């Protein structure tokens, strides 16, 4: 029942926040803060109980689960389960949920109750995505994230909020429908083979699929996850959504919604379609490299601070995609660390952008500058997270990117390793531009803004501590993820991919999957 409570607390808190918002603006904030904090404490207790002793996710019992028959004639179960990957991402979700509530404490003054209803239900949907192992329930939670985020952008966003919300809705809804078609195709093929209808993840793992059928169904899942990741060229919704969303919406988008895409690749695409994943790997790796460099270059060219930070996500999540489709333990560990560290550092940068906009009423690079002298604490905090975003050694982002590069190199993909390293060099340019344009240079507009207040210090202090901890002692994260990572490697290792041509392998310097013989 503890997994149900993690979701139910958020759903009930959202409803209470909406009801109490009719009489008070403070009550919804406190209700939401207490609810997310309670979930965070529960997740911490689970982590302290199990630590590295998390059961093998894909093929064995889960560390916690609840499995009720929901619609038995259609094979639908209310099946929630948690392993190390789920647990780590839930911890990130609830932590950033607390930060989002605090970040909106003064910013949101209109329809406060309804705002916190949407915020809590987004977090409930994200928790459902990370826990659902029945594919029907997973799709239900996937869609639950969409509607509240649409309202969050469309109602409390900035000037072009309706355009950004509709664009976000179209991209995510169409890709989600494509995933639904893929889920149903897998569902009916499984029934044709076994005579049983089932959406259960464990049942569908053993479904035998023809080569081309597996590739088509895998692409249905892949596109939905690539849109959320976001992967080039499925990213156009991201800069507008980030720019127009309120601060809490940007934190949730960057820190959590993008991680659901990477989670889907790790949880569903590779274990369910190992052979198809091997065949598609060359394309995914090339798109990852393009995203790393493309995102960094476009980030440097932005004149809006929030759009600058938004494009950095395309670059950083390119490293995650590269690590996932490299298929070795170094790169997979790096992909996970990149997901967590990106959520902290980029979420913090969006929070700083919101604080700057609240004080100066602008995000335009040309109108800012010289703020360090009037707000030195904010400048120091911004410098810290910008350095984290560019991969400064000693911080979490560096660990993730370094492990992905090492894993890519160990897979004998030298060209891709060099190209990804160039992306890290380019990240230095946009990180320094963020600091220089906002806080250094002459104070031409004679800004005199208040520095960080105690409430804002409370927000950034734990984020600084976590990013340092991830950079200096990441081993507990790797220990918790290890059983899931081993399950992913076990699923992909025996998968032959005869359709992968030797010429493509040699050009990308990919390791040949078992069964592939180079033809001269």
C-alpha cells in the first residue's frame, strides 16, 4: 500500500488545495508543501531500508509492489512496482516538487488553489509513470501528466503562454497516441501467441516478434519518449514551453517531465525490444550527437535567458541518449547520473531566471548585466549552477558526462566520443554567457535589486549540497541502480541484430552485437 500512498497523498492534497484556495491563499501552499515533503520522507525511508539491496527489476521480484486485478477480462491490472531506478527518480521528483512549491510561493497570486491542484496532479502523474508496470496504467499516468501541465502553462505562463501550451499539447498528445497504438499492437500479438490478454510488463517481456514488426512497434514507443526527452528533431515544443511557463512549471518540465522520456527508454524500449534497439542504435547515437552539439550552439545564440537554459536541456539529454544506446555499464551509469544531475542544476537555473524576472521584469540579455554588485549572493549561486551545467569536475553533471564518454570510448566509438567531447567544450560558451550577460559587465540600466531572501536561500542550499554530493560521492546512486542496470544489460546482451550492416557499424565504430559478422 505504500506505493499507493505515494500517489494518493498528492491527489488528495491537490483536491484540498483547490477547495481551500477559495478562502485562503496560504492554505494551498502549505497543504502542497506538507504533502510533497511527506512523500519525500517516505521515499527516503524506503531508500534507507533497501539501499543497494534492490531486487532485479526486469526478471525478479520488486522491492515494493501492489498488484490488483482491475479489468480482468481485458488483462488490465492496477500494478505498481518499485526498483532502484524508480526509487531514485521518485526521490528526484519529490525533492523538485518541494522546490517548485517554494519557488511559486510569491510568484503565483491568482487562482492559487487551482494552481496547486495542477502542480500536485502533475507530480502524481509523474510518480505513476515511474511506478506503473501495467502498460495500460502506464499510459494512463503518461496522459495524466499532460493536462495539468497544459493548464499550468496556459493560465500562469507569460506573454505567449497559450501558443506554447497548445504546441506542447500537440507534440506530446500525438506522440502519446503513437505509443498507444504500439502498446495495443504488442497486446494483441501477445494474445495471438499465448491466448491471454495482458498489459503486464512481465508478460509482454517474453513476446516473440518478427524483426520488422519489432522495429515498428519499438519506434512507436521510441518517438513518444524522444519527444519528452527531448531528442533532436522532436524538440521544437521545448523552448517555447520553458520560456512561457511559470517558474514552477519550468522546474517540473526540465527536472522531471524530460526524465520520463529517458526512463521510458530504459524501462520499456530496451527490455521489450532488444533486437530492434540494437538495429536502431546507430541512428539513435547519431541523433544524440547532433542534439549535443545543436543544443549547445543554439543555447549560446539566445537572447532570452530562459530560452538559453531550455536549449541546454537538448544538449544535456543528448548525453543521456548517447549513454542509453551505448549499451554498457559505464555509459548506463553515466546516463542515470546525467538525468539526476541535470534535474538539479537546470531546475536551479530556471529558478534563478524566475527570480531575475521577478526583480527586473525582463529576461532579455541586452537589458541585464552588472547585477553581481547589487545581488552578490544570487550571482554566486548562479555561477555555481552554471559551472555545474558546463560539467565542472566535482559536481554531478561532470560525473554523468564523464562516464558516458568513457563508456562510449570503451565501446570503440572513438568518433562519437570526440564529437560528444566537443559538445562539452561548447557548453562552456553558453554557461559563461549566462553569467556574463546577467551578472557581469556594466550596470547600464542602474539595476538595484534585492539579493536572495531566506526563503530563496532555503531553496538553493540543498540543491547545492546535492550537486556536490553527486559529484564527490556518487557510489550510493550507482549501488541502487546496479540491479536494474544489470537487468538492462542482460536483456540487450543476447540480442542478435543481423539487419545491422557491417558498413554502418564500421563507420560509427559501434561494437558488433553477437551474431553480426563483418563482410569484406
